[in-house]
C-alpha cells in the first residue's frame, strides 16, 4: 500500500455532470480498466479493500483519492 498521503486513483476519472443534467446526477465516472485494476491490486488493505474518497478541489473539479486512514491500535492495560 502507498505511503503517499495524496495518492490519486490511477485509472479513475471523475467529472461533474453538465449543467443540463438532472439534479440527481452527481458525477460522471470513466474507468481505464487495466490501469485501475493494477492500481487497486497495489493499494488494497490487508482485508482486500480499497477505500476511496471522492473530493472537490478548490478549482471545483472532482477527483478520487486513496483513503489511507487506519484506526489507532488500542493499547492493552497491563
């Protein structure tokens, strides 16, 4: 798994829908199957999942980023 805190999802492209799209249309997503498949395999966690955040940039463009959050390990009382 990547240690880069800003890992963009390779092979996944997210765009806002056109202004003529209905209000319930949230995003348009395109997938490059080969790139995304390789990226998913390389970034899966120990349970086989990849968590992705869909974000809105300051410029108003949508993008997908790897979510690398992990819960803190509970300390055992001795």
